[in-house]
């Protein structure tokens, strides 16, 4: 075969493959739904206004933890005076 004939045969083979793929894509019986999440779950808001509610216990623990951090910091800094 000449190179031109080989090229023509390769093009026909590729055309046949592409026709088969197009027939599979054009099937109306089972439409394929492509997910828009790309492997991740969609983010859902906890509240309608987008803010979460904090329990009273949680509100109470925040200043207690901050006081504990300050006490720990100042206990270590007590040896050095400014």
C-alpha cells in the first residue's frame, strides 16, 4: 500500500470509531446526568441567614478558654519585666 492509501484507511477507521461514539451519545433512552459537584458534596447552609447558632454553654466556654490562655501566658512572662 502506498502511504496515501494507508492514510485514507486510518482516516476511515477513525471515522468509524467516532460514528460509534456518536451513536452511543445520541441514545434518548437513558440520558446521562453529569454531576456538578466534581466529587465534592454541595455545601449546605445551616440556617437560612447563613449563620450558625451557638449554645449558651459554648458562649460561656469561649471567655473561660481565653482567660486560661492569658493566665498561662502571663505566668510565663512574669519572670521578665518590661
